[in-house]
C-alpha cells in the first residue's frame, strides 16, 4: 500500500492516504513487516526512501521476520492457498497470524484480498493454533461519513 500513497493516478490513492491519516489520528494501530520492507527495496532509491519514511511519519510498528511466519507461509503454499511464486504474499499473511493481528489491509487483489484466501488461511491458521486474520482493502475500512 505504501506505493499507492504516492501514486496519485491510482484509484485507491485517496483511500490509502485517508487510511494513513486515520492511523495518525489513532483510529488504528498499524503494523508492517520486514517482508514489506524487502518489497519496498525493489523500488528506485528515492521512492523507497519516501515509502519507508511513512513508517516513521505514521508511527507504524515494524515486525521482524520470523521462522514461525516463514513456516506458516510455506504451509499456505504447500496447501495451494497461495501459489509457489507468491512467497512474500504468503509471508504477509503469516506474519500477521503469528503476531495475533486482527486484520491485513492490502491492495493485492490477485492473491491476498480474496475471499478464498481469507477462508483457507483462516482454516489452516486454526489447524496450527492461530486465529484467522481478516483481509480487507483500504476502501473497505476508511471512514466515508466525513467525505
């Protein structure tokens, strides 16, 4: 989502900025992970620095990589919940599960923000002693009453 904050031509830009502002206002406690930082590092240096700066600006808690999350992510892939080429996507969900987070907000509609993914990761999480993690897009959670 960090790239949508700066990409004004994308449909989800306004909702993404609004979500960050709601985080700043204390409506949500936000987390990101070392896995997300690894994705951001693929961007050009200037854009990477801007996106990484959002973590400090909005007081987003950074979660470290963990073997526990990597193992759970591999299970998602072994079960065919996420494709083998989507290791980072699987890790995004797994890091939220092992840290007992309530929700993931994403704009990855191909693999993450999908009913199938929510149901199947939730089921597998329960099998391994984790809670299901709700998965939504910013458009589904931002406050529309004041817009």
